[in-house]
């Protein structure tokens, strides 16, 4: 493997789906020593990770479905790309931490889990400390929705309101994400499900809470809502291999509003939907205050930058003090040259 900033770092790839495949290639490029791979799909278990990731070469690492056995062989860190909520990921993280393996993950709730999943967060923090390892989440939000915004706010004399909006492509993240967002279902079915069972607060809330904590402010109130996104024309959902007729759902819009004890207010809208041809991932922030400021990026490429930021975060996570490290606790991510 190529020498690089991760040379000598022993890594387990935990999850070999759409994101895990990208992560594998980036780890190889950065010189990491991949010592294990964990997956669950019968079509991938038993195959070489290089083959599964489409690298055109074998890595000598076989994808296995027994996480405990893989982690027991020893590693510096597990890069975990499985699902989006701490309740479903708790057992996977616990398996890594109990084995004395650090964790960096794209699971979004761990960005700032202290209020939406407090019991899971406390137990994992305790488990990490007991085993002298760390757990942290990263991804595109680390750069685009937290650290870029926090840096821009460093130019403010007074902040009255911070307003963010991002757009991301559901098709970039596989069928599980599309199904979670009710893609292909009717708006009526979605509204009925939300009314009956609620809607788990997605990435917008965790990102805003991490930003408020980074700024040293105190939350006064938080509210969230969600709405269905539909189109007036048919569209193809590649991840579901489904043609969606006009009026059926192509995604959702999640919004979070935070007021602070000190006065500044924050609002973040996250629009995840199936894209029309030519649309790109976008990131836009407005700061109202003295002075008014704006930040825009229309080529955020969230699928890739989630993976590249995750890999760049590995040295930070390995070096951090033991425990669960929400993103407000870590310094801004840095580029790691090959």
C-alpha cells in the first residue's frame, strides 16, 4: 500500500455498502493498513474487500459477518458506515469499544447525541473511557454545516440570526435511505405515519446543537418539523429502481429552529430528495447581524466529502482523550496529504 498520512494505522472497515466502498479506496490512497472488513450482505461476505469496493485489485482482506471476531484481532480504529441513528448503532459501537478499538462513523446522531439519545450516548461514553478509546462522528456536515459556518461567524461583531439550507441527493446513499424518506409513497401515507409515530430528528438538529455548543452559547428552546417533497413530473429513483409518478414523494425537508439564552437564533433546513438531471448538492448560510454575511457552495458533493472528511478525521479521533467526542469537542478537520 502507498505510504501516506495513515501509514501504520490499522483500520477495520465496518460496513461495505455505498459509502464503505468509497471509504475503502480513500483509506488505501492514504496508506492505511486495512486489517479487517465487516459486512452482512450474502453477496459480499466471503469476497475480497478490494473486489467488493471495485478497486480492480485484491487487498488480501476478506469481508466477514462476525464483527466480534474481526475486531478481536486488533485494530487502531474502525470506520463505521452502517446506518443513521444511535439507537440502531449502539450495539455495533459497543462491540468496537469493548474490543479496545476507536470508532469514527458517518452515523449522524453521534455528531451531538447528548439531547436526542442521552442514555445511549452516556453508556457509550462510559464504555469508551473504560476501554481507553474514542467514538466520534464526522462527514460532510463536519466541514460544510459546522466548521465553515463557525469560522465565518468569527468575522461577526454581533449575531442576530443564522439561517442555513442544504440540499442532498437521496440516490447517493442507497435504498435504505430512500425507503426511510418514504420515496415513492404518497404524501398522505407519510403525513399519517408522522402523525401516528412521529419523525426522528435527523441531521439538522445535531448539527445546530454542535454549532451552538462550539460558539459557547446555551440552548433556550429547540423545535423541529418535517414536510414531504413532491414533484409535478415523473422522475426515476435509481437507488430503488423505481419510476415515481407526479405527486408521490421524492424526499423530505427537515427543519430545526434553535433559540439561545444569549439571544442569537439559528435555523437549518435540510432538503433530501431525488435529483433532476443537472442538480448538485448545495450549501447556503446567511448570517444576520453586524455585518450581514453569506456563505454558498453549489458543488458540495456530500456523498464523497462525507467519506473524505471521515478519513481525514482518523488521526484526530485516535489522538483524542477517551470517550464519546461530539463534533464541538474536536478541532476543525484538516487535509491529510497523500
